[in-house]
C-alpha cells in the first residue's frame, strides 16, 4: 500500500494534500498496490466522504488523547507506527511545512530514505525510484535515485494537478491509536494566530497583480489594488517591497514566499530575480510592466509593456472600467 498523509481544515482536505494524492495514486498504480490515507485530528473521520473520489481505498484515522493539536514529533512517530502496523510501502506527504516536518520525523523513526519536493517519480522493475526534485524553490532540478522497501516522498507544491481517480473508491475507515511517550510531545502547537487575511488567498487567486520596488511606496499600491479588484484577483509583492515595509509579509511571492499559479500574473515594477520567478512560474501567463526593457522579467514574461506603471496601471484600470 502507498500511504498518503492528508492534511485537512475542518474535515476538508487541503489543496497540497490533494496534489500529493495525485502523486500517491500514480505510485500506487505503477506498483500495483492500494492507496491509503493517514489523517489526524478530531475531524479526520469526516474525510471518508471526501477522499473516495481520489481513489483512496483505506482511511486510517490516527487518534490519541495527546494528539489534539499539532505536535510534529508525535505526528511523525504516529505515522511511522501506522506505516509499520499496516505494512505500507512508500509514504507520500504534501510539499508543505507540516508535510516535510512530519515526514522527517517519520523517516527518522522508520530509518527510511526520503526525498522532498518531487516533481516526477518513475518506478523501475526493482522498485527503485528515479526521481526529479526541486531545490531552492525550483531554481534547480535534481535527478536522484531512491532505494529501499519503504521510502518517503513529498510532492512539490503545484506540480501535480488535483485530479479525481478514474474510478471512485469507497474507502474503509479505521482508527489507529499510536503508543506515545512524553519524549514525542516535546513540541506542541497550542495556539495559532492567523494574519489579517482579507480577500482571496494568493495561492488560490486566478489573477495576481504583483508590485515590486518600482511601485515606489505603500500608497501607490492603491492602483494595483484597484486593478486586482477589477479583475477579481489579489495583490502580491516582491521581497524588496516587503523589506521596504510597503506590504505585509503574507503578500510575498517567491522562493521564501507564496508559490502562485494564477491564470495571469501582472508583475508591475518587478525586475524578475530568480528568487521571485520561482514563486510565479506556475502562472499560465505573465504580463510584465517595467520601465527597463533590459529587465530580466521582460525576457521571462509572455507579454510585456515597457513603460511607467504609474501611467500604465491607471490606464488599464480606466479601460477595464469602461468595458
Ligand atoms: P528590484 O530588483 O529593485 O526591481 C525593481 C524593478 O522595477 C526594476 O526592474 C525597475 O526597472 C522597475 N521599475 C522602477 N520604476 C518603475 C516604474 N515606475 N514603472 C515600472 N517599472 C519600474 N525576492 C522575491 O521577490 N521573493 C522571494 O521569495 C525572495 N526570496 C529570496 C531569497 C533569498 C535567499 C535571496 C538572497 C533573495 C530573495 N529575494 C526574493 C530577493 C530577490 O533576489 C530580489 O532582490 C527581489 O525580488 C527584487 O525585488 P524587485 O524586483 O521588486 O526590486
């Protein structure tokens, strides 16, 4: 069995976990084995209805009195114990911070090899994985081999489209209670504060209007906000703009920020540094607005307007409003 670790919000699987399920299903098909899912949290049981369309045949709901909140070592230990209990093969996790943290702890307990941020995995006749994986947020592509009866892999963000299985499964649901010791609970999350998230989250937006140092100051983002509103999108920013204190950190697109995959990314006053581009390379179309015809982003964009964003963006806004 291929075992996928599925994160969820109030009983609904998150997008990165569904992407990881696409990879897990590919591996299960290639190896001719079943697909199972490990879910944590009180609302995990509700996932039984949600995961069938993705081909999940078994849902293992991990429960324990001490597992109410997120506890990386305990979750990793529990995942490892579950993998042993059900004699699973490869464990697949989402390419999220938690996915990586939990897999690292599980891998250490299982003494199993692990490869993160995979973008393609081929299984050879001997069960060895020939894989490609991202490093540095996708600016490097590594080719690697992963051997061993049980392996751990994570699916790089936005590299495996969320797709339902050819045949919907009706999963069985079982509870698994791990055996935990105080040592496994040294780190526990007991409170989460979310940012002032308004509007559409960057990672989900179909239109993103990005602003960089070329915007010139916090007040000039009003024009970009207006453009984003008119197009039903949201605003992002380069790290330079964040460092200037013009935008909140949540808005950062790039290697150390959000990875976006909109239908269109309008990059305004952004030079196109590699660390920025790895965050927006998932965009279907990139339109750059920049005064410098030599800026790197002009070469990387599908469309470019060489001009001052303070003139181009208001004109765009007027034109859209008139339509
Ligand atoms: P600049 O490079 O200064 O570019 C400004 C652009 O605006 C120029 O091209 C200029 O021609 C144009 N411009 C100026 N005025 C106008 C105008 N009026 N109209 C139109 N165009 C105008 N960066 C990220 O964005 N995200 C990351 O996640 C990230 N992670 C990093 C991680 C590491 C480890 C490191 C070392 C760097 C990282 N960076 C990241 C920083 C990155 O290298 C760049 O410094 C940054 O992206 C530059 O931001 P910028 O394009 O807004 O600014």
